[in-house]
């Protein structure tokens, strides 16, 4: 079976790009014929379809990517296999997706969202995103690259570092962790909290509310550090290994790639008992899942032309749809105290996390599972 993988190629340090790139590399490492291509590079795609002659094209994106990943692919007699995340809701392209022999979701929660929003689910299977478990691996804090990074950040050797990373930290649950730290600080003082963002208008907008919350909670400002820098994927293992706990109870997460990468680095992860985290984190074994405190439900939402609608329009829902979650900050505080004050427990959870990540999310294993699933569902050799 010859496979094209359509994604943001050459790879960028973002979730969708890495999702596709690790699938491509995993297919090659299993000895399968595969070729990568940028999903929007129509001339290159046409050249590959006509000359490489793939049997299938795995397309990385979400339902809004359907014109590039499905419609265009079918014009050349190639079977599209969309490997989709969810973007809060599924607004369009139900018929195009329903008629495919196989649609792959990144988590069971993503599958549930597609079914909630109108698909039958009969052709939807789940394959998680793979990671490079040899790149994301445990590195001792005594390693000069890790210790040097902690020093540059402003974390002393004896201090415990909590980390949250994302395009903007608020969407990753930064405010919920701040509320938890207001409880933690009453019992344990020796911590620093680091928020890693990508510089953007969104990150700047959210920062104002975070700074106001820090002031309101009376948290010591010198203990909260922001890193507003872009960086490569090769740098992230050092940042993850610099921390003691990775805390990111994201408000909306179709997979949670960095939570898996943190586990692969042997770090205990605190997230939420909802969405894809039910698939990616084993509660009380590889990390902790805080209860859901509240849900953000909407009765209507804007749909745009880039979603496949004739024009911008407001869509009314028959029943309110959940678009985001908030984690219980008291649970987060309880789990942080366990991990920050009991080093042996922290190490045990981290060791379990590393083992779980290698067994479940290694990109070569994930690619083999995808290859076998396609053969089973589509009948290709």
C-alpha cells in the first residue's frame, strides 16, 4: 500500500504539522512506501497523485480542511483518509465525510463531537497522534543543558518548577492552575510557575486577564515567569525536562500533544477528566485528572465562508453545545501538593508516564496501527 500524507509540510512546530510528520516518518520506519506533501500545494499534490500513484492519502486537519484533503484528492482517484481533530463543533461537510469508507479521529472525544454534531459514527475509528519518544525522553536535571535552562529561566536548583505551554497559556488552563497555586502557596512555598507562549495577539489579550488574576489572588509575582518566545521542536524536551510537574488542564483539547510529550519525558501531568485526556493520561498512574468544574455552552455560533457556507451566518443549535471546559482548581491544588512535596511519588508517576507514552504513542507504533486499520477497512494490500 502506497500512502501520501497531507499536512503542513515542511513541518512546523505546531500540533497538526507534527501529527502529519510523525505519521510520515513512522510509515517509512515500518518499511512502507510513503510521501509527504503540503495539503494546500495543489500542483505538487497533482504531480504526486499522477506519478507516485498512492492508494490512499492520509489528510491531517479538521472538518474545515475537507476541500483540500478530501474533495481535491478524490478527483485523482485516490482514496482520502481524513485524520481529524475537532474544532469545538462540526459545522459542515457531513455528507462528504459520511460517504467515506474511513474517517479517523485523534481521540474518542473527537469521535463523540462528530457524532454529537450529526455524523453516524459508523465509519469513524480512533488512532492517537504519535510522538518521537527518543527525542522526548527523560534527561536528568544535572545535565548542563537542562540545569542551564533552569538558571536562565530563574528557577533555583532547590525550587520545584511547574510548567504550562501553549500558543496562549489561558487556553491550556493557566488561570485554573493560578487559582490552585493560591491554595498550594499556603502549605508549600518553594515553587516557580512557568508559562511558555508563542507571541501572538491572542496571547497578549489573555495575558491581561491572567495578570489581573495574579493580582487578585495575591500570588507572589516573582514566582510566576512567562517565556514569550518561539522555539523549535528540538528545544521542547529540554524545557519539559526542566520542570517537575507539567500542569495543563486545557479548556478545549482534541488530543493534547504536549501532555503526551511531557509524559514521554517522565513528567507527571495534571489535566482534566474530560475530552482527549481520558485517552492520553491514566489517572493516578501517569498523572492526575481534575474534575470538570464547569462547561461553556453556546446556543448559537457564527459560521463563515471558509467553513463552506455561502456567506457569514449565525447557526442556531437545537440544544446548547459544549465548546469548552474549566477544571476544578481545588483538585489541581491537591494533585500539585502531592507531586511537589513527595519526590518518590513524583518519580513513580513520572516513570509510569514514560512507560505508558513509549508503549502507546511511539510514532512507529501509531503508524503501523494506522496502516493496518486502513488495510482492514479499505481492503488495500
